[in-house]
């Protein structure tokens, strides 16, 4: 349920609604909009219905929320959430570009990649130090050594770094090195991990699970928000379908659907979405055209030598072109919006 307050409702009126709800043991989330304040209620519907909320002064109406996600829902929080990472704003006026190799391989490799992607306009550097590989015999990542190299690359370029956390126990270590905690597709429903990052103050990049519905994905985000961490970025990275020419199917439906259902920023990862470098730029462009707040792409100084995901990694030259192209699409859409709004 949400309680929509009247436009002129005073702070005291909002406070008395909150007090009543809390006194009945219900969870409360207040969202102050430009015009109206919305009080989101978390708890059994029956208990909320018993309360004389509509009779309280300042209350305009009480509206049921049928979705199981609450804190992640737009009904609870009508304005877009902007996630700030250093000087970078995800969900803001510019498309955010996160780029770098699948895995951190050496100090030289990650620093070279960081310098190159920064030069082409990337806002953040990605690189896995703990890799969730299908085979236990494949490269598993450099571990903490890889995190140290990532921190060196941040030092060298100023780019904030994003890296995958695989286990709740890794949180204190990850927090020492990274700016954004990535939850990988395979861990989207690792609830212990979601609760752990919910206690963190670091931004969380939550990838969609390989066969997760959008509702399951938003419920995963709900865990992080319910734990007290509001800084969640959703990342569509492709889902399993019957198609075999691509590694996954980048589900661009998710972009407008999530934006309708949720206030959280959503970005796309076309690298894992298609699995072949040749198709990555087209799908990055499509993601931005669909309304994504940014892209995360794999870029390697020498893709043929990459220890993981080389086949889907862009060269620096191709990445440079991709950035220019998505910026043009973003600018064209912004101009169109400005025209429609009469600006
Ligand atoms: C990755 O970003 O390298 C990765 C492993 O992604 P996903 O969890 O989407 O497979
Ligand atoms: Mn990868």
C-alpha cells in the first residue's frame, strides 16, 4: 500500500501518518516528491486496511500496490534514483560507460586497458578478480592480487572501479578496493550475498540472472534496498533462450519495463548479451535507444590473448567508435525530448 499525501500536506501531517503505521509494527518508507509526499507501507495488507488512514488530515488517498517488490517500485518512489559513484552519476544527464576486460590479468594489462578506455570516454573501469567460471579448470581470477591491480589502475586514471563479489565473506576485502560491487548473473539469487551488500554503503551493480524473470530480478534488488543500501544499478546482461548463434539474448524489453516498474537506473551489458564482439556495438546502440542509462562492455588491449571472454571483447578502436555512436544516439533522443517539451 502507499499513502499519497495532499500537495499542501504539512510535515506534521506526514509525521502523524508515519507514527500510526509504525505503532502498528508496519515498515514505512517516505518519498518526498516535488509536489507530493508518498508514504510506502510494508507489511500485511489486512493490517494496513484496518487503519483509518484516509480519515487522517493531509491524506489524499490510499492505493494498493500489487507488486511484491516495494522499495524497488516506482509506486513507492516516483522519482528516478540517481546512483552517484565518485563524480559519476548513473541515471543522470549523460549515458554512463563502464568498460574494461572480463578479467584482471596483470597490473600492466589493467592499467593499459584503463588508460585506453578513459581516453575514449569511459566513466568507470570494470575487471573481474573473482571469476564465476562454468568449468573449475578455467582461470578463476587473480583474487586479491587482481583487486590491488584494479586499485592501481584507479590511481593511474582516476576511474572508479567495478568488480564482482562472489561471496558474502569477501565483503570487507572488496570494500577496501572497489567503488562498485558487481553481483554476477549466477549470484543474483544468492540471498546471503544480497543481504551482505545491503549492509554496505558501496553502490551495487546487480546483473539479471540467466533465467530470472524481471520480477525475480527486482525482488533481488529489494533485498539490497531492504538491507539499507539504496544505491542499486540494474544491469540487463542477456537471458537464456533457444538461440545458439548468440551466447544469450539481450532482453531489451527489460529496459522500458523496468523503468516503468522501478525507479532504479538500468544499464545494459551487450558483451554477455550477445557473446561476439561483432554484434556488441549494435546492441549497445540499441540499449541506449531503448532508454538505458548506460552500458557495460568488455574491452581488452589484445582480445586474442584474453584469458576469459576474448571473443566478446572489443578492441580499443572498436570501443572508441562505439562510444561515439552511443553518444550520438543519446544526444538525438535528448534533442527530441527537448523539442517535445518545448525547450
Ligand atoms: C562478467 O561481467 O564478466 C560476468 C561474469 O558477467 P555475468 O555475471 O553477467 O555472466
Ligand atoms: Mn565476462
